[in-house]
């Protein structure tokens, strides 16, 4: 397959949509011969308004991704989208040429942690439905995880907020409880068997996910890691040029990445 034939599949994070991928990123990828296919995950973007629980399962999300791509293809996921992308690569290794995971995790390692998270997510989902999107967006964006985004251009922050506000509270609550890290199985014990060449991206100031990426790089046979200086959890928004350099360099490279071990 020539480079011009590559159509990487992009998976957004929680509260996002295919529109969350800024035009600079989409144009930058396309200009490098990597015209992306962008997927709306269940309950978000074009899928906002869904409430049937059958849509909010890992199997449903993987089927949606499978129907969208021109496989084999590259798969790029951010945060929740990265976790789901890793599940897709584990389930369908023959479909994924290369994998890019930004600020992503294989999940919570123990059943006790997952159970605790399910309880917390159920409580947050209930409050999301009762309080509505304005309350939830304020709550979500106030997390320390997203503090570095306060340095973003105000126009970019306003656009992100407007995109979040398009979500339907009931759909987003269903996403939180059906596809949250408490509901999905952990992949930590399967990382050593995932042979897909993988790029792990983390922001320098996002200490938790730098550590997660370091652990993943040691466990995966063909992974490399990039830590972007000055960036936090949303590297693609905070440092788009560095994100593009890393992703285009990785997806466009002709050789396999060196082992992260």
C-alpha cells in the first residue's frame, strides 16, 4: 500500500466528537497523504441522542469503528478514544497497520478499582442527567487534568466548550457508564501480546499519563513513546505542530518502530 492510500481512523475523547479534531490537524494529516476518517463514538457527535443501552457497549463501539475504516488502516485515539482504539487493535490485529495512543490507558488494573469507578461514574451520570450540560461542562473542564488548557487561545477554548455543549445529557451519561474505564476490561495483562507498531503520546505536564505511557512502552513489543514539552492531557490542542510531527513521522515511516523495552 502506498503512502497516499493511507486513511487513518481518528477516535475522539469523552465529551468530544469527530469535530474535535481541529482543521489544522485534519489538513496537516491530509497534506502528508494521510487523509483521516473520523468516527463519532456512541452517544456523541452525530450519535448524540442515543439512549438504548445496546449502543453503549464495547462490542457496539468496535463494530462502529470497523464499519468506518478502510482496513487495514492506521488507528489514532485520544483519551477514551485511545482506550477503545487499543481494544480494537487487541481484537482485530490484522486490521490495524499502526496505532497511535494519545493520553490513553489500557484501563484500570484491578476489579476493585473498576468497581469503585463504576460507582463513581454512575453517580456522576445521574447528576449529569439531573443538572444538565452546562453544569457538567463546568464540572468537567474544572478538573486539574485540563488546567494546562487555560493557556490555549480563547477562541479554541470557546470552540471546545461549544462542541461539548452539543452533547445530550442522557446520551453522555450512557457513554460514561457503558464505556467508562470502570466498565471496560483491563488490557494491562495483554499488552505484551499486542504486536501492532504503536506510538504513545503524552504531555509533559500530565504526570499520570506520562507514567502510564512509560509502563505501556515497557510492556508492548513494538512501542515508542513521545513526551511533548509544555503540553498537558490534550496534546493535539495544546501543541498541534508537535502532535502532527510525531504522528505524521510515525505513520509515514517505512520501518517498524523500535521496542519500548
